[in-house]
C-alpha cells in the first residue's frame, strides 16, 4: 500500500477503535437507547458508519473494474477540503439523498463484527490499489463530487470523527 494511503487508513482505523472504545463501556440496553424518536442510538450511529463504508467500498470496486479514470484536479481537492471542514465544524449535517436511516436490526456485536470485516476488505482493496491510480478520480461523494483514493479514505475518517462527537453526547446523556 502507498505510504501516504497507509497512514490515512491507519488514522481511519484508529478513529474506529476510539469510537468502539466509547461504546464498549455501555450496556446493550444503553447502546440501543434512542434519546428521542428522531435521534439515533449508539448502535444506529455505528450501523450508519458501517453501511456507508460498505457502500463506498462497493463504489470503489465498481470504478476500479471500469478503469479509464480521470485525473483528479483542483476541483476535487477543494471539494474534499470543503467536506472535511463541514464534517469537522458543523454540529449536524443533513444526510445526502439516498442515505436511509439505520435500522435496529443488528446488535452491537453484529455491527462491530460486520464493520471489522468491512475494514479488512477495505484494507485488501487498498493494498492492491495501483500506484498509477493514486491521483485518479475513484469515488463520487454525493454532495462534493469526485475524489481520489486518498481523499475518499480521508472522508471516511472525517465521517467517523464527526459521528464520534454524536456517540460521546449519547454516552454522556446516559
């Protein structure tokens, strides 16, 4: 794996582990408690992150099989930066169209296992990612548009960090 990409992936994995550490401290009842009908439980937040990452990996695989990728330019850089800043500094961001509310179908242990499996698959994909594609448009963010692989993995990290604050609020409320 490219060294820069490996570093970004390591930070993504560290963010996931920090989030799981917070959730681990609570009972299953507490993990599944919703503060209100309109808000998500801790497990629903984790489910959202896991399913988002699964969707991103699926898209990356799809684009990789098509080949013929365009070079990511300045617009891609600005868009990725805008998404990162929005995730870092806004309290609440509306979900992009097509992103559904997570269900209550999975337990914490099931979500944790599925997320771990998804991360292993992402790691394998990144290990095999061609160096000549590092600066190519490979991921389409629903709001920001096309990003290269570094920007896509960094978006995933920022997304986890964004929801970590939500998990911490849920944990403190309880």
